[in-house]
């Protein structure tokens, strides 16, 4: 990334970090059961709600108890079960139309991140009927109170029940629109672990790793607070202790309960402290190929942490020690390395692949530009990367065929071959250029540091 843009990104992020105590963040009030949820709505005088979910959840009958509890209190539920993975603008508009046509007064998002995102965006469209989803992209573009929104997570991972974010896909361009506004934070979150009992192992695995990514990216970023660090540490500790148990035994009530609360805490952490390039790249992969968000996050995490390198080593090591992933006496380098290795071991134990199939070389530059637009200047990442540098992340997780692997191996052999005598002058020139670049980087770093101190003052 060029020095001017780098300075702009850091200045932007510094302003947001300084503003965190002044911004209207709020935590959803936890509710412990469907009975409590129905009673709350009854006390508020609400007579009809829109239940936003997907067809699979309806087929499994998960909302049946909630609908029954609502009915006993005279509250009707209009069911919108057309949510798709990576919900689209068309999805959002259909949910909004159902809400208005049926005269609903509140929204219940029942499901994983897709149902939550669709419900939030539909609520935003109800609040701002003249503003299309495309114009809500970015930060604080809603600025109007949504209808009462209650979130019921059925997976332990997305943390969407706590967040101010919704991600919607344009069905025509495949581009994902991240919407960030305080109005999107649900008023209540129903944390009943019984909704997660019996989740398929692969869903348990990818959503659990999604929660881990939320906590890690929030902790190693440059906009943390005491609260977000505490929530991230607790989330990683719970995931380290209970995710494999939940994966191996879907009926393990204790593991399910701890994982649901881990996802909630991870959501609280990244709502204030934001995420990083794992999410930016994963969103573009989901938009282009429909790759599940949790799967993309899980595969990307160790590669991105290694790309950050020394820039995140201290914070990652601190998180690893405090969460109990590594011994407390381990030094920063060894602790951060051990944490990345633990992530890889978790993925392997839960049969999450090392690479992602279907990524095409010709799509990478465009996806990298989308990731760049999403991540910069908003995400306070340890190490800034532009679109060209982000392209490398796609190649790192790209599953290659045998011929591709052979070509890559040949290129590596050529790169490491002993240079001939005729190459010596070029090598000397390269070393000189490297020294100049390093000196320039140090100078830019000093300038950025002075600018950072000036902004803080």
C-alpha cells in the first residue's frame, strides 16, 4: 500500500478508535427462553410479528415452540422462510413486502447469520422506505430506528445477534454490501442452547470457527477496548474448551451452552473493535462463489495470521496465553506460532479443508478490489494491504490441480536456483533497491507515527 493511503487509513482508524466511548453502542438484552420472549411481546402490546428464517429451519420444526408460545398470548406469526445463504437484495425486499402486507409490528430473526442479516436489512428498508439497499452500504447510512428486532441464534458462531452489521449480496453483480449502523443492533437476543442441539457436525465446526475469527480479529486489531479484549479472551477460552466437544457430540448440552455464549461474546467484541482481512476476503468469496462464510473464515484464518507476521505477533501471543491456548510463560514468537498451529489442528480435527475449491485466477483481481474497498480504511488491521497485496491471500487458499501444483513447484525451484555469473549485477542492483525501499519505509513509519501522535493530541 502506498504511504499516502496508508497514512489516511491509520488516521481514519484512529479517529474511530478515539470516538468509541462516544458512540451509541448497546448490548442486546439476553432472554433465556421462548416463553420469556412471548411474554415480552405481549407486554409491549404487539399482535403480529414477522418470523424471518429459512426453509430448512422450518422443516426441522425449530420455531414450533416459539410460534406456539406466541399464539397462547394472542400473537400471530407471519413466517417468511425464503432466506438463502448469503441473502440477496431480492430476499430483503420480499421480507419487507411480507412485513408490510401482513401488518406486522416486530421482527424475529430465527436462524444463523443469513437470517439475521436478512431481517436487519429488511428492518432498515422498513425504516427507510425510500433508500435502497445499495445506498445503505458502509457506515451509518440507515440512521433511523428499526421495528422491534429480536434475534434467535440457532448456530453458535455468527454473533449476528449482537452486531450492528448486515451483509447483503447483490444477486446481479455478486458483490456483497456490508451495512453498518447502530440501528441494526437487535434489542433482544434469545440465548437458548436448545436451539443448537443436534446441529450437523460440519455446521458446528464452521460456525464455531467463525466465532473464533471474530474474537481473534477483534483482539489483534488496533481499536480494542478493555471490554472488547475481555470478551474476546473469554470467547477464545470457551471455544478452545468446548468446540471439539460440541462437534463430536451434538447432544452435549454443556458444550452447546458454552459455545452459544462464546459466539455472543465474540460478537460483542467485534461489534466495537471490528474485524480484519479474513472477513473482507471471505465476503468476496461468498459473493462470487457462494462459499459459506464460516468455512471461508476457517480456511483463511491461519494464512492471514501468517501474512500479518510480526505486526500481530505480540497481541496474538497475549490472546493465546490469556485464553489458555498456550502456557503462560511462552514467549511471543512461540506463542503466536503455537496459536496458528492450534487453529490448523482444530480445522483438521473437524475435517475443514486446507484449501477452497473453485477459485478462478481470472476472478481474483476483482475480488481483491472488493476486499480492499471493504477493509480499507475501516478495518483496523495489524498490517495494511491494498488490492494487489490481498490477491496473494486468494492464491494461498486456492485449491490447485496436479498441473498447477507442478508449475508452482517448478517456479519455486527456479526462484531458489543458484544465480549464474551473468545474474550478479542484477542481484547487486536488487539489494541496493531493497535498501532504498527499507529506508523509505522507515521514514514513512516515522512520519505516520508523528501524525498519529498529532491526531491523538
